[in-house]
C-alpha cells in the first residue's frame, strides 16, 4: 500500500544507509547527499548593504535568508542575518560571497570552512585508545567540599576503588580534581592541590591503563602531574588564571581542555549578564584557542568546553546546550560537563541526589548533537543511555 511520511535524514551516514536500501547508485548518493543536508547559520553584526547582497544571492540559488526590515528599507547600519538551505545551497552561496564587496569574501571563506568540517577527530580516539564518541570522562573529586561527592574519595584506597569501578563501568577518561570549583568555593594553593592529587595519579598510572585528566588552572600543578604521566589538563579558566599555563602545556605532548568561565568560582554566579551568551562564549573560546596556539599549544591538542554553570544562569545554560553546533563550528572537539548541576535543582526542584535523570537527558541530547566528551559522575548510566541513543540515530 502506498504511503507518504517524513524521515529523519540528518547525517551523511544515515542518508547513505537509506539510499543504499532502495538501490541508489553510489555516484548518485555522492551527488545527492549535500542536497539532503539542511543547515541554518547566523551571521552577526553584518553591514546592511552586505546583508542585502546575501539575501539576493541565496534566494537566487534556492535558499532563504531572514533579515531586518531596516535592510529592506535601505537604512545604513549593522544587523544579524539568518541564512538557511541545503549543504549544496550554502556551498554555492560561499562561492558567490567570495566574489562580493563589503568583506563578504571573508564570510564566504568562513562559511566554506565550516561546511567542510567533519568533526571526527580520529587522532583523539587513537591517542586515548578509545573506539567512538562521545568519550565518557568519569569525575574523581579528591576534595572535602565538592558539591556532589566531597570527601567520599579523598583517601588513596577509596579513590583507587572508585577509579576501578568507573573503568569497569566503561569510563574512557578519569578526571582528577584536587580543588573544588563549585560556586562560592575557596581557593587552595598549588602545594595542597598536589598533595591531594599526585599520590592518586601515580597509583592510577601504575595499576590501570586509562587516560587521566587533571582538573586544574595552575601551571605548577599541571607541570608536576604531566611529569607523572597525566594525559590531559582540564583548565576551567582557559589560561586566564595562570599566564604560564599555555607554555606549560606546550612543553608536553598532552591534550588541553580550555573552558569558558565568567568571573571566578567565588563570584561567578552573582547575577551573570550577557547580551548574547552563545556569541560571547564562542568568541571567548575562539580568542583563547588562538592565543594558546600562538604560545605553542598544538591545535590538535585542543578541546573546548563552553562551561555549563560557570558564570551562567539557567537560561544561559539552556541556550548553550541548544546550540552545541555553534561551538563545534570552531573546529575543536567539544566537552560538556552538566552532570548533577545545580540548574537541575532550580529548574526541576531536585536535590543533588535526585539529579541523575536530567543529567542523563542532557548527556544523550548533547551526544546526538556531536559532543565528543561528556564529563559525568554516573559513568554506567551515562554509557548505557548513550549506547541506546546511538542505536536509535543510526
């Protein structure tokens, strides 16, 4: 019996699978795939004259653009513009823009760069001995004041038992923290942090084959841990709290996670304000990653994190999670850490112990948006939820 109904064809692999099912010629699949991939972009702070050109160009090839009425009235000034179309439409638009005035050549080249991104980063999987994304990073807090499990694992035997448990549950990375960075937390010096972290790091490296990340913004702590075999430095400040961090990371063959934070842990949640949080956070991550590369950090060592809960209110956090692709378009692997966050308490009225369900929901949602690493407290539950979500998305 004949039928008509919609299909979810939102990735090249899924398009190929459905095309193969009905016997589409491989050459035809290659030609048609860009016509089935639909995308929307925003272009910020664009000269109204340039916006009018983009509108005309994209309409001429079958795409669409949403622009301010001020552009249509030929008013001078700057505005944002939304453009949408298939991958093919947008690639044709990029070619057209490279021949236009008002700095549209730069926009065309940037659009072209983003359309060519694959976001597979196979080198990260290879170096961390992992099979597929997203990688699950299990949290090991060695502090007495962490918001969720403070004090539970700050002795060597209990810490190692927890590491063994997370590895058995499927963790790809263990993230060790020797200083709490929850809102309102107080700082500890590097010596105290090292006293907490180093003994556990050394034993993990002796007993287990697992990648280890060190959650620190201090270059001294990073250096001493890297000497003992740490694989990743996870810096909440993206080098803004210690000017020597980039140089330290550059001296070692390690991965570096740079996160966005507004303010510092003592004051970051005191009424954080943004005009456009996704844009401003993306610009920070772009500028800091470029600065890190200038100071010797390898581009392929970089991982970025928009920083859920670090100087953001609940609506800011939701906007970040809704727009993961805005950050992945920078061309680096993305980490998201939303596990058991206080926003779930405010949004849903849940105590910390009851926040597993929303944490899993965010993990699955962001995994399906292409996040590469999920930093979580609940490894087993996250791993199994993602396995099912990936099966559903195939």
